[in-house]
């Protein structure tokens, strides 16, 4: 059986037979090829060895550089970080500290090294570090390790101060270390106490305001109800009917009284909203029901100014709202639309699905419109947009309250207005 | 398709190989010759006189290949008669490497794209940036047209190379394209090196065109010398034995030969661009690996029947590594391509051929590149 050689030698043999008709091997040629292959391999080996040596040196240099860079990075972080860092061995003996520790404890770093961690804690807590370490070593369950706790420490001079402490474990070739991060929280604790004090004060002020509102509500309404009640008695006293002049005077008393009562209600609403005492009960509310009720209520006022109220076209929609407040909102907008309309104008209440999930309800008047320069102050309280001296009654609180109510119900409010043509005030509420 | 080959050597003068020439002028005469024959064109003139009226193109070399043999100081030619084909030779002068791309584009525009089956490129080897030249050619020629060829050589002198085409005397600073036309003409290519990387991968941190300045922020020449060890004493000659593997951002790699080193600026000049950011690695080879590489190049070409002209463009660096064994790489290619194949070729300063699966022509260094022309 013919002997087989490694592939390289087989190829060389084939080449050494090339051109020889008897298939014999040209030994000179073969030896020449084999010799050059040896030389080649020797040269390759030298190059490979050289490359390996160089790569090893380069790797060592890279390793050294990375180590130095890592050390420099740690050093820079430790010397610049505001928290104190302390590294201790398994016996709780401090091996190194950073600059912030010196500042926090008012002890030079050199004096800290070699001391026990216990020396950083006030006497009732002096045993804690040893306990943390022994617990951790004995049970393997970290106590302070890998979490942050609040405790106390003691400065040189004896001042006990609050700290936040977290401890990490560092496994090194020469044993285990514990790295403690200590944050002096004296300032933060003082600030927290200040915040608590301010909150208590604010709550007390708020309670006082509520009490004042409640008292004012009672104190204002009681006499006002008496005024309105007795005026009504005067008006409907069949025993001694009023003459025309007396009737006009009583009408003035009643009109003024109702207006004042209305105003008090609105101001109280505003105060309640601002003090967060407005209770809103959001439920499913049928838009058509509220709209129809409101239009009925506004009809007499509209009639008095010969304003045509357009027919309501059913929305067949249910929104998420507080029914009472929703009605208050619509009445307010409708009332404005009557007040600021022109004599004999029209008033339209309409609805639409403005975008998926929302119902748009708009009140359109044919009044003189609102100049653009006044748009920005429209929802601000006590802003009457220059109508202060007109004969239209109001205190400039209605729209502010309306806006707050709409937003409290999770809705949106806005308006479009064109001078000379009128305005549309609209609200959008989430559809059920 | 009929191929007749002629060879002039010091020892034997003119010799002819292959079938008799038909009465009509050859459709293409492709020749290669040692640089000395371009400086004293007596033999080239004799060659041209033997093939009157034929389109003729040739170039200077770092060693001539004909019929499975490698020659020095010779003139070797292949004359081709197609059954129904033609070769059109165009050329453009080139003054400097920075003109390579526009010159490539201008030359390519002079070839009629209609029916073009392949383009053989013979380019000046010292005044051309091969990468730019290929870019210029590709910008004009259809992607379906194979482009292959090489950069002329000047032995190991790297001084001046020559390209000859049709009219006028052979000249330095010229790019010639041979456009092949004909219904049955087929052009196939194969290219392979046989080099293996060694040492760590390095990133090119500073480079300008084909001049490499820094690797991993260290002067490139310092690093190169350090890894070459005693071989560095024979620089720049030994640089041909240690090319760089260049890995581009798209993940494919090509081999780049060192053309020269600048000891003062510690830079290295390559036979192709070295883009900044690319990853490079030193390469080395052995005679056996290079021979295997040549066979691999030939094996990339399959399905050839009948007469075939193959143009072998191998790198001068391979010639230097293989020395007297150079002929082995030519023989393995000839063996693989079969008895109907006629080889002509040269040792070059850069090979042009499609690479890998992408099939786009590229400048290669240190490869054996094989281009076959057949007619069915």
C-alpha cells in the first residue's frame, strides 16, 4: 500500500512529478521545495514568537494603564464627592477615608486611619458597626449592607448629628472590605423640620379661612335673607297693596338683594375652590337633561331683553361631570350670553363631538364681541373687561368660577369671539 | 477563437507557440515585456511588425508569464482571432495619482457600452492610485461588465512603468482599456492571495489617501518595524513580504502592499488608499500558502470549455517571496485551467478584479488574479 504523507508533502511530491512522463519524483526539485518550506516555517515561527512576545508586552502595558486610569478615576471621584467614604476591614478598622470624611467629622484623615468604626458613632450606637459586620460575616445576610439607613454619628468635639449610611461589600484578593458612604443630613433634617412647620402653619391658616368663610356665609346671608324676605312680604301683602312708586322701590330692594346673594354665593364658591374645599362628585350626566333645564331657567331673562333662544337640538350624549356644577356652569355662560347680548339678539346653546371622547357644549350670543386685547384677562377674577361703569350687573367672578369648576370636573373651557358679531363660550367634557 | 503566442528571450530569440496564424490581422495582440524593452524598443517593434493591422496593447512588468512559465527580461505576447468578436483599445494619459479617478472615467467613456462584455485594464504602475482609477471606471461602466487587469511593473525598482496601446510609442503615465465585444465573448475572473494575518489588529488613527501615518496613535512605521524585527533591516524591500490586511467598516477585507517608507516622517505609502478608522493587521505568507492561493484563484473560475486566453496578473510581492519557486503558482493555475488554455500575464504593482460575492471591481495587492476570455 502506498504510503501517505502530510498534505503539504503530497502536494510537493505531485509538483516534483510534474512533467516527468514515467511518474518518477525529481528528487532535487523535491528537496529544494522541502528545504524552502523548512526555511519558511522557521521564519514564520520567529515572526510568530516575536509577535507573541510583543503582544504580551503590549497587553501588560494596556493592563497597567487601565489600572492606573481606574485608580485615578476612583481617586478623583472620592476626593470630589460630597459624601464621606470610609473603607474598613473585617474587624471594622478604618483603612482609608476620603476628603469629605475629614470635613464631616472634623478629623484629619491620618487620625482616622487605624481607628475602629465605633469611634464615629455616639456611645449608644458605638456597637452598631461591629454588629453589622459580624451579622454579615456570620449569617451572610446583609443588615446595613446594600441599603441606606438613617442613624447618628459624632463629630470631633462631641456633636451628634444625623447621617444617612449605606455600606457596600468589596471582595479583594487579600480579604473582604466594607465601604461605608456617609452623608451628613443635618441641613436636610433642618429643612424638613422647617417644611413641616410651614405645612402646619398653612393648614392652620386654611382652617381659619374655612371658618371665616363659614361665618361670613352665615353672617351675610342671614341679614340679606331678612331683607329679601321682608321685601317679598311687602310686595305680596294683600291687606295693604303697594302703590306704583312703593312697588318700584320694593323691586329695587329685591333685585339688589338677589344680586348681592348671587354675588356672595360666587365669591364663596371661588374661596372654596381656592382653598381646595370644593367637593366635586363626578358621575354620568345626560347633557340633554341639563341643557333643557338651563334653557328653561334662562328663558325669563332672555324674554326680558327680547332675546330669541334657539331650540336645543338633542345631543344624545352622556358626560362625566358633577350635575349640580355642570348646571351652574351652563347657567353662568347662558346668563352672560343674555347680559352681554344686544337687545333683541339671539342666543344658541349647542353641542358637538369635537374629538373622540369629548363633548363640546357652546353658548353663542350676538353681542358686541370681545376685542382681542382683552382676551388674556377674561378668566381672571374681578376683571369686568371695561364694563365696570356699564349698567350690566356683575362682579367679574362668574367666568373665573366657571373655569375652575370645569377644570375641577376634568373638562376644558374656552371661547371664540368676533367684534361686532358676538362670542361663543364653550366647555368640553369627557364623554362616557 | 484562436490563440497564437510568441516569446522573445535572450537565450532563444523569438519562438512561436500554438496554431498557425490565419491570413487576416489578429483581433487583439496583448503583450508583456521587461521594462528594459520599453527603454530600447527593438523587440517590441519586431513584435508589432509580426502582427500588422492588429489592435495591440502591452505593459512593462516585474516578470513575464507565458504558457505556464515565468520569464525575466523577455517579451511575451498572445495574438487572438475571435470567430465573431472584436477588441477596442482606448487610452488616456495620466500625470499624477490625484487624477486617477477622472482619468478612469474619461477612458471608460471612450468605450461603446453597447455589447461590451468585459474590460481589461493595463495601467501605469507608479503614477496611478489604483483605488481612484477603479472608482472612475466603475462610475461609467455598467455593473454587469467585468473589469480586471493590473498595474504595470518595473521589476523591483518602482521607478517608471510603461503602457503601450496601438498608436505611438509605449509611454509612462498612461492607462489603457481593452474593451471586448462579441456575441459569444465571455469574461470570468478569480482572485486570491494566500496571506495570513499575524499580530494584533490596529486601528488607523491618522492617514491621508494612500499614506499611513499612525496606528493606534503611534507612528505607523515604528509599529511595523517593531513587529518585523530583523526583517525590518531590509526595508523597504522586505515591506513587500509583509503587507497589511485592511478591514473596512462594511466588514470585508483586502490586502495592501507597502510601496515605500518615509524614515523621517515615520509614514508608509501603500499601493491603495488606507482609510482612517479602518482596522489593519500585519500579514505574512509562505511559498506554499501563496501557491495554494493561486490555485484558489483559478478554482474560482469554473465551466470553461474550449480555447481560452487567460491573463494572469500576480503581485511583484509574491514573486519576491517565492523567488525561484514563482513558476509553481503559474503552473497550478495552468493545470487547473486545462490544456485548451493559453496563459499570458505579468508580475504587477497592483491587481484589479472583482472581489468576493459583491462582484465590484477593486484594487488588490499581493494576489494572483486570473482573467479568462472565451468565445462560444
